[in-house]
C-alpha cells in the first residue's frame, strides 16, 4: 500500500482534475492521497469539499490566504474541517518570505491545531533568487516551532546536501520526495539521495508525486527503482507508514 502525500487538482479542470487523480491512483495502486491547495490552482474550500466527497481516499492540505483580511479566522475554520490534515506555505507562489510576521502567525495557528506544515522552496521563475528559496531559510522558523512537523517539499532540490544538514539540526524536519527525481533525472546529485536517507533515517521521508505535473504510475516506478536495494520495512516507511503517522490518516 502506498500513500501519495503530494498531489494537486485544478478547480477549473484545466490540467488535472479529481477524476483523473483517482483514475491514476487506482492504476498505480495508491491507497490515499494528500491534495494540496494553492492560489490559482484550487481554493481551500473547494478542495475540502472534494475530499469530503472522496472521504478516506483524499485529504486536504490548505494554505493561509494572506490576500484576505480574514485569513487568520479562515485558517482556523479550515483546520477544523475533518478532511484537513495540514498547511502548505509556498513562498514563491504566495509572494511572501519565510521571515514574514504573517508566516510566523500561521505557524502559531498550525501548532495550536496540531497541523504539520509543508514548505515549498523550489527556486524557479521571477522569484528565483528570493532568500526563502533554499533549505537553510527554513531553519529559523523550524527552530521556533520544534513541536510542528515541518516537511520540506521536493527534498529541497537541487540543494539536497543543505536539506541533509537542515534535517540533522532539526528533528522536526521531514523530507518530501515528490517531483525532483523526475525533473532532475540523470543529474549526478540524485545519487546523493540514498546516502541522505541513510544519514537521516528512513522514518523522516514521505513519498509524493506532484500530480498532475507527474504521472503517478511513472513516479512510483522511478522511486521503486531508486530504492530497489533497501529493506521492505524501510520502503514501507517512506511510502506509507511515515505519512500515516505525520498526518494522522
Ligand atoms: Zn506541488
């Protein structure tokens, strides 16, 4: 059994919709998926309604909508929804830095509601050189909230050695494996992943794909090939057990 802890669905159905996700999940024998809301992809409320219609299969991760004055109250309401399992901060898409007061306030609320927080620091596009888009940028907020489980999306690629040092210094850091193994296929730093897992421990990793940008079946094959030499127990931790525990699903 596998849980995919990193997928998206488009509210307007333009790239990948709920039906397409569920079809691919069946094909790839993925039992559950955590779907992440993002500005211009899907709204929090719509996502949670879709999860409710697919209860036990889809779970929602919401983002604080800093563009609304009511964002704190809204976030509390979202966290109270039975299908909400976490919060996402995406500094590049949300146009915010990790040292912003509002990010700290969102973490305070997440802590209060026992929500894990995923942060995407993938450097790309107009905000390529933003100071928040590197693994070490997560260190201050991670230190400030030692009780929150913080997941670094896409393994912090391409800076995965920095991710290793971040995880070594902070026991509450977890590492998401989505997207980068396909995007950086053939690049030498991918070979650093297995030593990274050994150094940090397989209990700190979560499997994800990044559907619809990545095909579910294709990605699980890439990950199976990458980890073909590890024990079944370790593989089960990284594709199922850790996510179950972190997100309480
Ligand atoms: Zn994503």
